[in-house]
C-alpha cells in the first residue's frame, strides 16, 4: 500500500495493483482527518469537481436560455435539445399527466449533474467520476428518496404508505409474505440500489482505467522487452475500456434519472399500481 | 500529509463509508443547481417553447382568417353577380311588359280613334243625307208643283194647298218604297 502511493519505490518489488484508496487524492485544503471516516478529511479534488460541475452546467444553460430566440442559434438549440430531451423523453413519457412539468427541474438538474460529474472521469487531468465516491452518490440518491416519498405523502396523505406496500388484487393469505417484501424493496432496497448502482459502476470503471494505467506504467518502465510488448496490448485494452466506461458514464446518468422519474411516477399514482 | 493518508488507507477503509464533507458539498451543489434551474433555466426554456408554439399556431390562425376572408369576399362577389343578373332580367322583363302595354294602349287608342272617326263620318253622312232629303224634298215639291201648275194651268201658288199635295205624294212614295223594301 505504501508502495502504491509512492510508485517509484515499487518497481523492484513487482507490480502491485492500485486499490480504492487510490481513487482518493490528497486533499487540496486539508483540515485534518482522513478519508473513510465521517466528517474527516479536507477539501479534495472530488469536492472541487462537484462545485465545478455546478458552475459548468449552470453557466451553460444560463447562456443557452438567455437569448430566447424564435429561431434558435447553435448554443440555444443545443440547450433546448438537452432540456427537451429530459423534459419530453424522461419527464413527459414516464411521469406524464398534466403536471409533469413540476418534476422536470428535478430530473433535469439530476441528469446533467450526474452526467457532467460522470464525464469528468473521462476527461484527462480531471479524470475522476465524482460519483465514484460514495458520499456524493448517497447524497443525490437520498434527495430523490426523500422527494418521491414526499410527493406520495403530499398526493395521498399517510394512506400513501399503505398504498405503497399493500399490493392490490392479491389474496389475503399471501399478504403477510408480500407486505414485508414490498416494504423492504420499496423503502429499504430502492434507495440503496439507486445510489450503489451509480457509485459502483463509476468506481469500477475508474478502477479499471487506473489499473490499466498503472500496469502500463509499470510495464513500460520495467526494462524487459516482453513486458513492454505486453504493455502495448494492455494499452489497446485500456482504450477499449475507456470507451466502454465513457458509454457507461452517459448510460448511468440516464438510468439514474429514468429511475428517479419512475419512482416519482410510482408515488404520484400509488393508487393505480 | 501523504503519510497520514497512507496510514489511513492501510487500515483498509471501507469503500462504502462516505465522507460527510462530500455529502454536504454534493447536497449544496445540487441545491444551487436546482435553484438556478427553477429560477432561470426552466422558465426561459418553457417561455421560449410556449412562444414558439404560439407563433406557429398564431401563423396558422392568421392564414385561416385570411382564407375565411377571401372566401367571404368571393361569396359576396358571387352574390352580387347573381343579384346583378337578376336585376338585369327584371329590368328586361319590365321593359318587355311596358312595351307590350304601350303597344296595347296604342292599339286601343287607334281603335278608339278609328271608331270615333267612323262615328263622326256616320253622323255627318246622316246629317248630310237628312239635309239632302230635306232639300230634295223642298226641291222636288217646288219642281212638282211648278210642273203641275204648268200642266194644270192653275196656280198652285197657294202654299198651303201645294204643301199638302206634296206631302201626300211623298207619303205615297214612302209607302211604295217601304213596300218594295219588304
């Protein structure tokens, strides 16, 4: 482990694979404590990127929506297409009804927040998908967990919890079996999968790239012609994995938003399910 | 600092345990993003969409209005054309009727005139005949008396007597002619 943080010392010990700890960079503004412990550690690259993503998204869409021309220019067209995609193909198609527009800002913000933060992992130098840190993934999943429960309660009152866990059209004697399953799947497992799906795919993808990168470095510096030749193969594989990871980054942003929309729709129409 | 990080890492931190600061930063970042989206981005886009929809639908409505106006104008022209044609027909019909009437009245007038003239001629002829009868009678009387007096040698100057004789003679003549007529 020590060797990993200081790769120069590792070359004579053989290759040591990077670990999850390596996705956590040293703090930029340390204020004590370390990673892996609640409310410890300092201000790191990941937080900087989260803030950067907000500035990036906000400034892009502010610029794109400012002109409001009937015949849009390139920037406005891009912004409108992006907004229209979330509004229509996620908001309208999944939630539907007359008041789906109320929930579009949540989906819109979530989609581009997750998308940009994921894409950071594919950009050299930035090179870390911020949701590969569990804190961010938990936070954004929690926002939607609270949101859809609040929507359900607001729409159906406290009866919502009954609607959500008691399936209709099921014989009474199966109820004791189904109700606990519904409670667990809807209220316990759902937020966990919602966050872990994002977090795990981002972390795994990032680790693969990191692993390939450090392997290539090790092989290139090994001095052995055989290892260096293998390194070229690894490089080819790494590029393919990089492409796959870029695809997954976009896909996960879409999946996250789509699931959020499905949860909201389920809460809105709990009585119909 | 590096060493501290390494030490922590070496303890094998659970990758599922989040960093509270990261949670806070993500929540705050998302909240700021939501604020900007709700406050600026979404209203602007929605307004643009609505305006665009309205512009397109407004254009269609305008075109429809123009079409309706054109149709109305065409109908009006058609109506006017029909009216004008009917008017012309009516005038022609009236003129024909008037002409016929004028002709009829003229015929009537001519007939009346001719009847009047005929009547007048009849009256005149009757008057002249009467006059001729009277004068003839006087003349015939005078002639007859004169002739008779010459024959008889007797003066028949006595008017009263001669008049009686002539009257009787004429009455005989009348009776003869009446009998012949029968």
